[in-house]
């Protein structure tokens, strides 16, 4: 089985090399690595060029936003599975991909998933995500929120559609639900897959993201159900932030 890893980056010279090395250091050798850069001008491209001979594809050009760049990367993939590991994010350790595929135990798997931990700028683990990956996952699971982070959600390439560009902040939520609706065998790896750098586009534009996600969830789960869940989860979220001082 071959895994296509796609990294999206724009002006992130501070973090991009750590992400590249996280992919290239994997003990699993059937990895295709693609980097899509949004015409960075801060030295990011110079870092990417250092690894030119180890990358399967990379380019640097303007795009129409994060999900447009992700669609560009998606079109370049040829692996059996796909993982979006954006600049600043890391695989949990060097054996992550190897152990992930080993969890299949020779079964045909449509989606692999696992846990995510949050790291700070120094790479130190701050804790787990507020939402934990469930023991069993299907498309209805996300009515309780995005229980699996986008990075730790690794579907078969044949099931992965383009991202819907009408969504600017939460198209990954919509993408995951669409894939799960067409999946038969969803495999819990029972491992932590990703180290996620605290921050990101969604967190920086939280209110707009939440409004957009509400529309997406209403489409799949109904307005009343979504409204009730948002009130309940809003209270849980507030309590989490008060205790942890981060999210």
C-alpha cells in the first residue's frame, strides 16, 4: 500500500522543514510526498528546494486559498491512501505510518483514523485535542463535532473527492463526511497519529469557521439536531477552555 502525503504551505519558513523531515524520516518506505506552496516569499521555497531530490512533486504558485491548494495536491497523488500533513504538523513518530498500515491486519480498509496531540511552537506536547477519536467511526459521528482531526483521517484515494471551494474554513469537515458516507470499513488504528501545531486558519477565524460548520452540519444532520448539539458542545467547550487555557 502506498501513502500519498500532501503538505500545503505559504510563508512558513519557521516550520516547513520540521514537517518535511517528519515525512522523510518514516520507516515505511512506500510514501509519495507532494508539497504545494502558495508562492511564498519568505524563504520557504529555498527550504523546499533543499529536498528536491526526495520529493515526488512540488510547485510554488498563487492559489485561491487553502482548499484550492489542497485540490491541487490531491490531483497529483497516485497512492492508495492520502494524508494531508500541512506545514507545522508532524507525524507522531518515525514509525507512525508503518504501525497505521499494520493495524489493517490484511483487511481492505477504506479509512484509517487515530488520535491527535497538540504541540506548541517548541514542539512540546500540550495535551490531546478537546475532542477524542471514538472507538467506532461513521459519518453520523461528526454530528458531535469533528471527532477526528483532518490530519489523522486517512482515506483511500479512490474515495477522496475534491474539496468544495464554497466553504472557506470548514471544507475539510464536509470532505470527511462525504468520504465516510461512501466507506464500508473504517479502521481505528488505536494510536496517536499526528502532532498538530496549535493555531491554524480555522482557529484564527473561529467565529466564521463555526458559522460555516453549522451550515455544513445542518445539511447532513438537520437544523434542529445541529442547534441542540451546538448549545451542548458550546458549554463543554467553554468549560474546557477555562480548565486548559487553550483549545
